[in-house]
């Protein structure tokens, strides 16, 4: 299969994921600041999830810039990633409704962890052209650190859910920061 078809399909699924997330947002019941404060946790969780989906979208495109060909295993690895990403709207809505509850925040972390692991598996499975520019090592220190922090966030969520949520935010910020040692061409 040509990689363009896989990218187009993935882009469509990601667009649907974002659409579902925004449709889950609830407007305030009233018109006061206090009414807005009641729905703010859901809106903040949406913003965080939007950033995460954006990070995956950008990294997916960066990865496919260097892909030479896609085989059947690559298709399934991509579907595996999209499966976990498709659960982001569900856990976003649940954790947004219950931002201090252990299980929704922990499950949010589980889905983020499994998205990260599935992206690593996808990147390992694809035939990537190493001469096409900087190739990010998905087994890099940054990725290993992320996996460990996702796991820590899940565990801490059962003890104190807001701490798990703080780690989710810090991980998003980690992936938004450009790599300091990235060689330029």
C-alpha cells in the first residue's frame, strides 16, 4: 500500500476524534462565572487532550515523511495506534466530569500510556528511510522517560488523582518542547 492512503485514513480518524471530543463539551447551565467554573474541568481536560492528539498527529506526519513503504503489519500497527487514540474522547469526557476521581484520571493515563506504546510499535514496524533527515529514536531517553511517567501517573492517580493529572500536563509540555540536540539540515 502507498503510504499516502494510510496517512489520509489516519488524518480522517484523528479529525473525527477531535470532533467527538469537542461535541462532548458542555456549556455552562447559567451565565455567571460560577456556572463557567463548574464546566471548566471538562474544558481544561479537552484542551489537554487536544494537545495530545495534536502531538500524535504531528509526530505521525513526521514519521511518515521518512517511510518508504507500508506492509500489512504496518497497517495493523497503525490501526493499533488509532484504536487507543479513539478512546481519548471517552476518557477525556469521564476525567473532565470527575477531575478528582481516581479511576477516571487513572484510566485517562492508561489510554495515554497505550497510545505512546502503540506509537513506538508503529515506528519500529515501519520501513523508515534513515537518509531522509533526522530519525527520532522512539526508544530514546525522552520516550522511555514518558513511558515511566505515564505509569507513575497511573499509580499516583489512585493515591491522589490531581497529581496524576499534573503529570499528564507535564508530559504534554515535554513533547511540545523541541529537542535541543536535534541536528539541522
